[in-house]
C-alpha cells in the first residue's frame, strides 16, 4: 500500500471562499491517520482544517467535530450517507465534494 | 320582343336552377367532409350515421380551437400529447415566492396551460428585483409582487385561473393554502420558509419542487416524490431528510448581500417549471412505480460542466416529519408549537461598538476638513493623517469608493488569526502598532465595519491612544447625510 492517496477535493456553493477561493484541490492524503487506521472521511476533515484551510473561521466548515449543518458531503457524486459517512475509507482517485446549501431565490 | 324576353327569362331560370344545384352540392360536400373527419376521429366506418357522427365530433374536442394552436407545439411532443395537455389543464400548482425563481417558473407554467396557478408572496416589487424577476415591469415598482406577476401572466395566457395570496407564508395559514393545490414549488429565499413548505407539503401529500440560487450557483431537487404518507419508506425524501439541521443563521447569505446573476436564478426557475410539467404529465401508474434514486442537480455558471447530478439518500428512518417517528404534524405547525424561527435562529448582530468608537458620516467629514486645515501649520503632518479602510469586497469597492480609501475586504480580515504577533499582511503599510494616526473603517451598511474595528483593536493597533472607529451606518448613511448622488446598489 502506498503512503499517500491522491484524491480531488472540491468546494462549491460559497465554501470555496474558505479555501483560498479555489474550487478544486488535488491533494495527497496520508494513507493512514495518526492512529494507524486507513484514512477515512473523518480524518480528511481534520486534514483539510489543519492543512488546506487558511481562513480562521473554522466553524464555517466544522462544528462539533463534524461538517457544519447545511453542508452536503458527496463521495463520488453520492451523498456521503449512502457511503458510510465519516467512516468511509478513501480510495485513490476519489472525488470528495463539499456543497454549501443555497437559500436565495 | 316577346321571344327575346322569353329567352332572357329562360336563361335566368337556368342560372338560378344551376346556382341552387351548386349550393346543394357545396352543402353536401361540407357535410360529407365533416362526417369523414368525425368518422376518422371516432374510428367509425364511413357507413356510420352522419347525424350521429356530427354530434360525436362536437363532444370530441376537449380544448378550444385557440388552445390547439396555443399548445400545439408542445402537444406534438410525444411526452406531452393531448393527454398531457389535459392533465396540465386540470392541474393546480402553487408557487411560494414571486421573485427570481417564481417569475420564470410561473411564466412557463402559465404558458404551458396549467389550469390553476397560485402565487404566495407578501413583498412588493423593487427596482433591484427587475434584472432577474422577469414578470415584473418598471411601472409596477411598489405593487405587490403577486399582483404584478399575475398581471403579466394574464397578458401571456388568459386561460388559466390565477390566485393571488398577498402574504408571507405563515405556519398558521400554510396548510389551508396548500390544501387547494396538487404540486408545490418552493421559490423562497430563507431556511425557515423552506422547512415550513417541506413539512406542510409532506403532511398534505404533495410533491415539492424546490430550487435555490446565489451568485453564480443554483440547486434543484424534487422532494417527497412519490408523495407517500409519513412512515412509508417508499416515499421520496423531504427537505428534513436531506438537511435534518438548519445551517447556522450567520452562514446564510441572501441575494441582496451576496448578489445573484439573473440567468442563474432564471435557469433554476425554468427547471422547476420543467420538473413540474414532467410530474403533471407523467401518467400516474408510472409515478407509483419505484423511481430512480433521488437526486439533486447543481448548476454552476463558471464551472465545467455547468450541471452536476448528485445522488441523495432516501427517507430518513428517524425524520421528524416523514418517518414513523415523526413529531411534526399539521397541528403542531398550525398551533405554532413547531417554531420555525426558533429552529432556524436569526443572525446575531455583530458585537456593537460603544458610541465613542463610532462616528457619523457628518462628523467624519468634519474631522477630515479640520485635519486639512491644520496640515499647513503642523510640523509633522504625516504622523496624524487618518487612514480610511473600506471593508466591502473588491467588486463593491469597484462600483464606488471614496478617494484615499484603502480596500481590505472583511473576508480577508476575518480569515486572519487574531494573534497580535506577526501582523497580518493585509494591514496598510502606514499602519503599524507604533504609529498613532487614526483609523476609520467603512462598509455598505455599518455592520462589517464594527466587526473590523473590533478585530483591529484585538490586533493591538489601539495602543498609543490611537483612535479607531467605524463610520456609523456605512455608505447608506453617507448617502443620506453627505452625498445624495452616492450610488445606491
């Protein structure tokens, strides 16, 4: 097993503002988290906050150790609830999208 | 003479007789043609009784002549056909919101011949709506949006029945209003309304076509489709299944604050009309069959591809509305015990500054001219020259700004850490902890400017008795007190 997993992370619906105004980020995620388990979405969230998010407003992305309400997490274009939520183990080439819900109309 | 006159009379008689014969032939032909057409549509043989065929023909045309022409171009599409057109005519559709989504959605539904169209909105038309709310005309500024919209819709198609609900949708009234319709369109702009609409639609068994838009992006989802009673797993998910918890109120951005490109919200409204037409015209036995997994469509004007489809979950086993463990009922909605305002919260106002940390536009201007007057006398004028920071974003700064102001968007300020060690790079070069020149902060309405002042003080820039204040009321107050020509956008 390689040391890192190449994945694509995208932010839309205004969340990109928290990530240097870039929608798409190609990252190499360590294959295992600190405790030696395969990297899952929960680890990815922590990784994004620690490494990719320059904005100080962490609570616009994470609340109570989870994605804040109003953000959909998509694993390869499916709601993460269909894939095991934060326990889903990331695979090389995965596409993870964070979508903030819009309310304007 | 007699023979000539007899000849003339004979010729007249022959003409009259021939004309009578011709008229008789024409009448026979017309009858034969009608009978043939009726026979064709009735599928009865040419031997069928003419008189009966004519009566059957009259009963056969369910639409008015004008309607065949009006709806012909969509009726000849196989997915619609005459049955689809008749379903559209007997359908009753309610649009909640007559704005950027509701206008284009209603326009296409009225055009398509939906028989009853209701619209709910308590707002009046503003000039800033016109770039995207395509049913409203400049002359209707100030009028109820629903009246303005229905005026345009009647112009477009006089056949449907239009119903105006001149009110903001309230929990007390929602169930009674929704009762009279088959399908609900959520064209609103805030989370509290979205939860109320979804809950009411689920409890009354109506499918819900929901859309939203902001800046360059839009989202579309058909909820409670198929509409099944709470507890039935085969029903489509509702808004609460997808979003069980509302977003923090501070994270909700409106079109007025965030902006919106007209065709972006227009695209979403048009798609709502399309999904509604599909729901109405798809025969019932197809609707009751298991559907593809529920999906949301994301539109992003500056992305490639423009559209993206995401698969959503099905009904949530513990959903507060559509599961067997539901706690929300029509009674809790009507009585107010399901409190949508409390559930969604309201945005907290920024921590207010004390009066000594705020100056009115008038006082700011006075202090500026004082400063100009004293400049000539002072030995070291640069040490006291004030700095004006405009914390609106770049696009707004580009629309109008004050001479000598420095643009530092509030998002940049908030993105930096509050630690005073290592000052953030966005600080204008002539501000340093050692200097004492006053700092003024201005924004659009006077909220972000207060947040920015607090942040500057947290960074330790208020030392040396430096004066840091915001301009109270922002550029809106500036326009009222100083410059009536300051652009109001």
